[in-house]
C-alpha cells in the first residue's frame, strides 16, 4: 500500500469514527497499521500520530468527555496531523 493510499484510508476511517460508523477499536487498529505512511514521512510523524492514538484509546474508556481526555479534541488533532502529513507528501 502506498503512503497516499494509507493517508486516504486514515482520512476515511477518521470520518467514519466521527459519524459513529466505525468503532474506536477498529479506528485504532487502522491508525496503528499504516507502515507505508510511517515510512514515507519523518519519524516525528509516527511519534506524534501514535501518541494521539494512545490518548484516543485511553479516552475510549470514558463514557463522556472528561477534562483530560476530550475525544473531540483528539479527533481534531488527528485530522490536523493528517493534513500536515499530506502537505509533506505533496511537497
């Protein structure tokens, strides 16, 4: 799978997660398994991405938003990282 396909896969998965059409667990699995994207980008991308995914996984333990784990903020940050990844890939 190419890096651009991996990026598109993550964008679709993130959109489906926001619409509750994909479970947290399925998104997290997809988010961790995009080796082609990780290899095509600087190592910092994988570090930041997986850090956010770890926090998302932790936030899934809470039924509602909490002060330290806002799922909405985490999803917004994941989208921002994907935007930066796309900019890096197309530069």
